[in-house]
C-alpha cells in the first residue's frame, strides 16, 4: 500500500496541492475587485475563512508567516503590519473553531473582542503611530462605542526641530462588527505656523507609515509600490508631494512619481557618491533609509579627507544631496543624468534621522 507523502506542516501533499490550487483559483476570481484588504485574506472573506477546513486555514497561516519573513527582510513595515494582522486573524479563527468544537461560545465571544482590539493595536504599532497608553485607551473607547465611525489623534516625534506633525486616524465599522483603519490625515505645522496637510489611505497596496508621511510632508521623496496609470500595475516608484500644484477636490496634493523606467538606482547613486562605510552591512541599511525619505548620517571623502555629514536622496536628478554637519550643501558628487539642484525648501527641511525607520 502506497504511503501518502506529507508536507512539513503535516498536511498530505495531495491535500496541500489541492488547497494551493483552491487559493490560486480564488485569487484569480477576486483580481481587480475592490474588496477591503483587511476583510480578506488571500481573497477569502471572513465568512469564507470560517468555513474553510482547519487544514486549509493552517496552510494559509503558514503562507502568511513565510510572507511576513520576506517583508521583514525587505524592511517593509507597512506590509508587515497587514501580514502580521492576517496572521493574528487566522490564529484567532483557528482558535475559535477549536472553541466551537468544544461547545464553549462564551469563551469565543470574549476572544473575538480581545482580538479585535489587539489587531488594531498591532496595526498602529507597525505603521509607526506608537503604543502609548492614551492611544490605546482612545482606540478601545472608539471600538466599544456605538459610533459607526470614529477618530483618534496621534503625533510624531520624527519631525524636524521646528516642525510639528499631528495625525487624525479615521476608523470605520462594518455591518458584521469589524473595525478598520481606513485612512489618516497628516498635518504639518512649521515654525511660521504654516500648515500642510494630506490624507493618506490605508490599504495593502499604497500605505505609507507615519514616518514616511512625515518625510513626504517635509518635502522628501519615498520609495513605495505605486499604481502606474500607464501599465495599470503596481510597481516600485519614488514619490513626493507636489506642493506647486493645487490640491484635488478631496483636499490632497498630487504625487510626483518616478517609476522604474525613470531609471533610479539607489545603490549606484550611493556608490558614485564616494560614501564610506565602516561595515559592509551599513551600506545596505543606508540605501534602505535613503529610499524611505530619511536624512541619513553618512561619511564621505572630500579633498582626500573623510568627512561626516548628511545625505538626502534626490531621485529626480539621480543623485545624493550631501551636506556637512551644519547642513551646508557640498557639491561633491555629479548626478547620473542632468544637473543636481537643491529643492528650494530643502535646507530648512532636513536633519539627521536614524537609519532605522
């Protein structure tokens, strides 16, 4: 009698392949749909997930854990937030099915209430809004209120010395009791009491973390997967807020986008800029930090001497803007294409930022 092979998770190979085929078919079926990303996992709604066999749920959980590892390696916090929440939701459903089988709905009800709040707390954490007691208390009040929509406030400590950024996080409740962070508004107030605000949607495809939102509001460029209107596909792009154009009807700035065909290669730009790294791994972390729109402390060679300063990535001109410790511009590098030039607000909009987000 032939012995059936099993995968690492203990599921038979035949069942594993059947589940994978089912997932693939489901993904094709929902491609192009407008399902809210937080109400679906691999294209399955919450109701459909509950009706999946435990083996299928465990396989989905395995896939999400592997995806989380990949996003962690890529240091993509916004995607890590969604994947982490999907993991917690799958674990909750698996636990709930066990509870249902044990005929104990009271425990299941309490568990769901706990998971909903924890789900949102984790999302706020990974998006960079913090883990403060007030933030969590305001969140719990909103979740437990009878309001269909509610807002909570947050602030950022990642701004320039003379700037202040306030966030208004906007939540919505679905008919089946789910609570979702749909968007947030970021408002920057500078030393002249001038305000710049923008509404940032929260979804899997184009979600900016709080730190990335600060960088955009302060005039810098952030690399993210963005929808290319020409190809109708998500692809890596460097984006910045265009403060020179009027806002849209929804009160947002237009994005100035530099897609992959524009040819920005951060690694080549860094190499060309004569940056010096004490350890090889510092180079990779510097590249990632520059692509997030941070102002990064760097070392570079000028006049045959190693100098400490700061750098800002300028994708438009395919170069780094380098500064000394007092933020005076140093024209030590040539752009790959075209002439490098400062953003007119740049010197007022930069300071040293941690390499890590």
